């Protein structure tokens, strides 16, 4: 069970991630996106997932029972090759519905002081 004290906690990754043209191209090809001049919107998950997993691992979440519920993005500017990204993840909410835990995590990707992308992942921890 998720520790309720972690709701509102933000974890900022210690490492930056540099977006490369190769990583954009590989991701775009994998999803059938012909435009490789910018990263596809869902590319940001490849960065934020690692950071949010670290936060949730510390919170007591049982990953063997997790299924993905929902995902949404707010894009202020697309990621491009050369961007150096820092990610922070915040557990925004946690509740129990029909015995299942529903956890929402917001991840913010910054390049310097500029917020580029925010994404929200809703995870369901099956009872």
C-alpha cells in the first residue's frame, strides 16, 4: 500500500538527460512518426518514467500489481535534439476505489528554467 504521507512529495532527478537526434529518430520510427525534426509528444515518457518510478519505488508501491490507467500531456515546447532535460515528478493524488489504489503522478521536464512538458500518469494498483 502506498504511504499516504508521500502525496505532494516531489522527487527531482539528479541526472540530466540530453536529447539526441538518434533517440528522436529511433522513437519516431518505432511509432511510425515520419517527422523527426522534433521529438514526438510521447517521447517524454522515456525520460519521465525512470524518475517517477524512483519516486514511487520509495513510496511503497507494489509494481507487480500496477496497470496503466491514463496519460496526458501539456506541451509548452517540443523536445529537440540538444535539449538538456531535468525531470521532477510529484505524486499529486492517491485514493482507493473499489479496493484498488489510484495514483496520479505529474512529471515536469525542464531545460534550464524553461518548463517544456508536463505529463500526468494515472496508475492503478490492483487489489
